[in-house]
C-alpha cells in the first residue's frame, strides 16, 4: 500500500512539473509575442522566417538608400536653382548691358568687376561639396574639385550611379562639364576685355558674343539636368510606394512564420488560461497526496 501511494505521489509530482513547464512555455511565448522561439519548435516555419527576415532587411536597406539618394538629388536641385538664377538674371542682364554702346569705358569696367564676382560665385557652386565633403559635380573623383581655379573641368568622366531597388539603378549625380561647360573661362575672357585699359571694341564685342552664346547653352544644359533630376525623384517616389507595400507584406509573412499574428496571440492567451487551470488542478492533487495520512505513516 505504501508503494502504491508513493507511486501516486510521484506521478502527481511529475504531472505538476509538466503542467508548470507547459505554463511557463506559454507565458514565454506570450511575453515574446510569438509562438516560434527556437528553430526546433518548427523547422519549416523557422526556415520561412529567416527567408522573410532577409527579404525584409534588403527591402529596408533599399528604402534607406532611396532616402539618401533623394536628399542628394534635392541638394543638387537647390544648387542648380542657384546656378539658374545667376545665368538667367544677373549674368544675362549684365552681358547685354556691357554690349551697349551707351556705356562708358568706366561703366564697362565696373560691369566687368560685377561679372567677375558673379563668375566666382558660379565657380563656387560648380565646386559644391555635400555633407560628407564630396564634390557633387566631379563624378567618381569626389575628392577633387570639379573645376580648377580657371574654371576648367578636372573631375571624372563617369557620373555616379546607385542601385535604389532590386534590379533598378539610377544616376545620382551629373558631371560638371555637362552642366557648366565652358561658362567660367568664357566669362573670364569677357571680364578681361571689359576691364582692359584701353578697351578694344572689336575683341570686346567678340568676347561678349561668346559669353552670351555660352550662357544660353548653359541655360539649356541646366534645364535638361533639372528635368532629369525631377524624373529621378518621381521614380524614387514610385519605388517608395511599391517598396512600402512590399515591406508591409513581408512583415506579415515574418509574423505568420513566427506565430506573431493576432489570432495566434489570442490562441496563446487561451492556452495560458488552460495551462493555469491544469497547473492548479495538478497542484491541488499534489497537495492532497501530501496530506494523505496513509503516506505519512
């Protein structure tokens, strides 16, 4: 009889320990918000979870890349807006004025000095650097100014490109010579003629004509570059929209693989209540077995 009681006691203790382990397991899963805590819980689901998590990481990486690219394109666009203001208003107006016969040599020299200052500003814009100190119009030669002190291009011959989505590459910069051309050297030549003493009307007219032609060409190149920037930013917007959809879908796939969806959490809550009831029942039986006078004899 003592052996039978001992056996019952042992089975009761085992049952209580098992219920406690089950209850702890459920609580751990609820605390983690998922049913898959380790690969051995469900190898197939674990494989799917890793696959979807890798896909999610890649999608988020491309999203971050697009964000950086958009910032760079917007920065370039702001610089080109400044270039456009110099070309279409300040320079265009002053070149026309300098070509007028109503201006005295002193007036022309004064205009020459003004154009010299504007040309210096234009060169500064052409050699703009981003927040990382890279020259944005120098192609891949980002450590070297795009233009030398005389306004001649010395950057790379290949524009920088960036992969912004799976299978999608985008040009993220423009070469300085494709935008600015020979504007600075031509303007420097015009300034030299305007500030010459005495002024040579023949060479001055020729220099101003070249300057006017190059400014018009620069305005055309600038418009093309800005149109390309606008197209690229629109493409980034479209990629962000589709990318956000893919990210959300992949998050759902990850949650389904690890059992983190709402229905599974409800199931876990139900299991926790059942585990608690089972544990309490086992505890009751165990306590009753301890209290049996026959066992204590």
